[in-house]
C-alpha cells in the first residue's frame, strides 16, 4: 500500500500545479474570496503551506502502515482540501483554482484509501476518525493563522 501513499504525493503535486501554474491564480482567488487575508497571502506563505503538505506526504510514504493513523491522515487532508475547493466555487460562484484536481483526484483517492483500510480490517473506526480529524486539523491551522493574523493586523491599524 506504499503505492497509495506515493499517490498522495503525486496528486498533491498535480493539484498544486493547477492552483499555481495551469491555469493558476490561486493566490489572487484567495485574495478576492476574502480580502481581509490579502496582505497575508504571499509567495512565502504558499511555499510554506504547500511545502509542509509535501513533507507530510513524504513522511506518510516513509512510515506507511506502521503508523496508519498518521499516514491515512493525508487522505483526510486531501478530502478536506477537495471539499474546501468546492465550497470556494460555491462562494465565488465560479471556478476555484484547484477544484478540478480536488474533485477528480483528491476526493476519489481519499475515499478509496479509507474504504481500503476499513474493508481490509487495517483500521478501526476510532483510528479512521482520528486520522480524519488530523487531516481536518492540517487544513484548520493555515486558515486559523490567516484569520487570527488578519484580526491582529486590523487591531494594530486602528
């Protein structure tokens, strides 16, 4: 199943390609979607957040089934990210960079990963839930950072 964890890395790179290169425009999309965050959406922020995702994917490949809750948390991250892109499309009433790969790659592979490990008896319900919560937390951290930092910036301006 290390191939599955390798697929998480491969599709993450493809997804980031859609967000930033073809067709790209994800930072501008984020700035339009929430202008409060505009000053915080920088190249440095994007490199750090995406770099951390790639590090987590690589770590999942390394530990694989030995730490299945952690490794499967990447599926939780990708599932959450795919759903967030769909919500971005709904909110913007249009295309959100990353939604195509989010829907066509992230969602199906994540659901497959959870189904595979569940159906093969390699995870319990609690382990699956824990990995899913960890995956959600990976998404909450950068969004929380943006929210808290934008509030602090607003208070320092006033």
